[in-house]
């Protein structure tokens, strides 16, 4: 684990018990996919981290500092395939750590159930990725207790919102439906890429309130997340979604999303370093000036 500029064993990485993140979850985090030892969509995730930190009342660490941690941790992910997590606490510490995942998890067909609780679009944390994460943990545990992979939330208006660790998309009569930020969702990085991919194909997109009936009568549905990509949702509440198989639109969008995701982390860092070095050299007065 990279903690405040140093690589330390995970069991020795400590944070004070009086840190606001420990006391009340006041901290921001991002989880990025790692492919071939590189984190995907680095800039988009860091932008969201900075926005979350700003809403929580502190400044996120400089991107260059976090990139140093990512450059040390990402290549160490076993098999080069998994994830890294970037954490910034209002009390000051920041950390980067990661682990591998089974590649078969990416794109795997999944099932979901409706959770018994609702999320409020007016919750001050509704659009933020914070360490105040207990509700989502409980939601996943509830879903798995009921034999499903994911739990889906309704918002307090009775419309679909999101999964515990994913965004939800419904294909109905060849139109793509997904909740909007106004519905109280986290604006997912991969969700944004899905919307770009759908627009590029000319699909009609409805980004707004999605009634539960729309999912129950859908021809296709899928979930998106940074680490596991696009996963066809083939069963909901124990019943098949569509014909219970990945649909053609889901498959096509998943393929297009794979091509749109940003990989070149190390190339970008090298370019940034060269630019910094050039700027530093330009600032040095010529001999005799």
C-alpha cells in the first residue's frame, strides 16, 4: 500500500482514530480498473475525486502525488488485471492500494433484486463517492443473502436509481433508459462512457426517471461499473429479463465501451513529466543573464 508517499505493508498502514474519515466517513475514494498493469480512465476518476473532496470541504491531493502512488501500485496487481483504490481523507492522509480479480467477472451475466430501502435524491452525499459507504455494503449483503449479485435501489420518488456498485441501463423497444443525476445517483465514470457509446451508434437515449415497470418489461438490461465493465442483467427478482440472455444491444455497447476506455496512464505520466521538466528548464536563466 502506498500511504502518503511511502510503500508500507498493508497491516502497517494506519490512520488516526480521530481522523474525520474514521469518525464520520468524511473522505473521498475512487476505484479504478487495472488492465495490463495500468489504471483505466485515470483523469476522469481523479476529476470526480476532486469534486467529491470539494463538496466535503477539503482539497484533494495533487494529481501528480496520487499518480506516483498509482504508478507504484498498479503494476504490482497480480496478473496485471484487477483494481486500485485511491483514497483521500479530510484529515490529510491519502493512500493507493489494489488487488487482482478473476477476469471472468468482467462482462459476466448477473442477477439483481430490489432492495427494501430507498435513496433520497436530496441526500447531500447522493452524487458523491465517499467513505460513508455502509448503506451500499448492507445492500450488497442483502442481495447476496437473497441469492443475487447486485441490489437495486429505488429513490424516494419510486423510480429506479442505481445498484450498490453499479449504474443501471434498460433497453426497451431499442431505446436506452437510465436514471439521471437528478434521481440521486452517482455519476459513474463508465456510465458516462456507455452514454457516449450509445450516442455514437445513434441510439435514442432517455436519461431521466425510469419506472420499475420499464425494467420488468425490458428486452435487455445491463449494469456498468469501472472494475467489472458492462455486465448483462439477465435475471431480476428471480425472473428472466427479456429472454434471459445477453441482448444484441448490450453486446454491441459493451464492445464499443471497451474501445473507448482510456488506458495510456504511464504514457500520460511520462508526457506530464517531460512537460514539467521543459517548464523547469525554461525557467532557468541563460548563462550571463
